[in-house]
C-alpha cells in the first residue's frame, strides 16, 4: 500500500469519527435543552404555587 492510500483511509476514518462525535454532541445538546426546559417549568410551577398560597 502506498502512503497516499494510507492517508486517504486515515482521512476517511477521521471524517467518520467527526460525524459520529457531532451527532453525539447534538444529541447531548438536545438532552440538555430538554432538561433545562423541565427545570424551568418546575421552577415556574413552584413559583406560581407559592404566589397563589400567599394570596389566600
């Protein structure tokens, strides 16, 4: 095998790994966004409950 061929294979494998890592990062970003929205929703819900109980 030639050195050029080895470099092409290495380049292709590196590109595949980069794609996999990008997909993983995107999935983690989506998960983080979902969790943050859930936490915000809970905080707002508790805040509303507290405000409603203070009005009574």
